[in-house]
């Protein structure tokens, strides 16, 4: 039974507690939604690849890409195994990114914590930061040649640029109440820096690391388009010149998958170190 009460023009209904309620609908898991979206994408992709209005060879089907990937795993590309192309791209990115992090984080924290150091460094970085990283590729080739050093220096510059900026922002925006609390407890400036500034800047630092990682991975592939004989970027550009479209797609897919894997690893590290993020 359902009891009703009238109050003016409003009618409120109160359900009888003994009356069985209708079962609530189950929520669809996010994983299921993701799987369905990927399946739909693959189906649409396959239909388009076999459509009569698409020129043969311009849009390879997912099945053809799988066959191409298996062939690259067996035979390699341009005289080098596929894993070697992946390894050299990862090596170039990892070295440049690591150097950028080692230099960028300390300098960013210092520029955010010390107004004098910030006044000296910030104008220079504000001028350099808006310049697209790809614009520095000709300069890297000019000064460091077509070898590994030029590519590593370019990636170092890109990662340093964004890591330093986010570390500086994190150190400069620590709540004043935390600083006053540290001073009232008698902490020295060094203790305030290590116990208050750095922990509060960590979320912003990891944001900078994610941006720098993505851009470093993109730049190393772009740098390999010029003067490289190995690497995923070289494989893509050379295959495009030879109109080997399936290999181009496989190279692009590998870049995306590796970038996704690196981002997942960085997120896991952030979850371990900045475990308090989002719990405030």
C-alpha cells in the first residue's frame, strides 16, 4: 500500500516499508564500456578499409596490421630487428628525459622557493617555453650533428623545460599557513624547504613529469625523422617514402602503446609517492 499526504498543491508519496521495491538496475562496468568502444572502433575501421570508395592500400584493415606486425617481429625492418628500433627510441628518450629531470626539478624548486633565483631564471624560461620543441631540431642537428648526442640534447631540453616550470609552480604556491606553521615551530629555512616545500610541490612535479614524458616521446620520434637509421621514427618515415602504409600504421600504434605504458608506470609511481593526493 502507498500512503499519500497533501500539503497545499504538493502531493508527497510515502512507500509502505512492507511493500517490495523494484530491483535497482545494475551499473555497467567501465571496463565493459571501454571494451565495447574498442570493438566498435575495430568494426567501423574494418568496414571502412573494405569500402569501395577507399583506395586500395590507403587504409589497411586491423587484420592486415596484425599480419604486418607479426612479419616485422620475424624479419625486422631495414636490416634491424623490430625490438632494436624500439630499444633505440626508448634509450634516446630515457637518457634525455632523465637528465632533464635531474636538472629541472632542483632548479625549479629553487626558483620557486627563492625570489632572487626566480627573478634571475624565470624571464629566460618564460621566453623559451612557448617555442615549439620541433623548432629546435635544425639547431640540434647543426650544433651536435646527426648522431645520438643531438637527439639526447633535444630531448633533455624539452623535458627540462616542462619539469622545471611545474616544479617552480609547485614550490611557489605552497599555502602560506604551512610556512607560518613551520616558522612557528622553529624550523630553519633548510628544514622548511625539505619538510614543507618539497612534499607540497610533489603533485605539481608529477604533473610536469607526465607532460615532459609525453613530449619527450613525441620529440624523439620527430628527431628520428631526420638523419636517423634506426628507431620508430625512422621506420615510419622510411616506410612512408616507400608507400608501405601498413608498416606506418604499425609504427604509429607502437608509439601510442609504448607511450601509454610509460604513462601508466608513471601514474603508479605517483600513487606510491604522492599517496595523499586527493584525500584532503
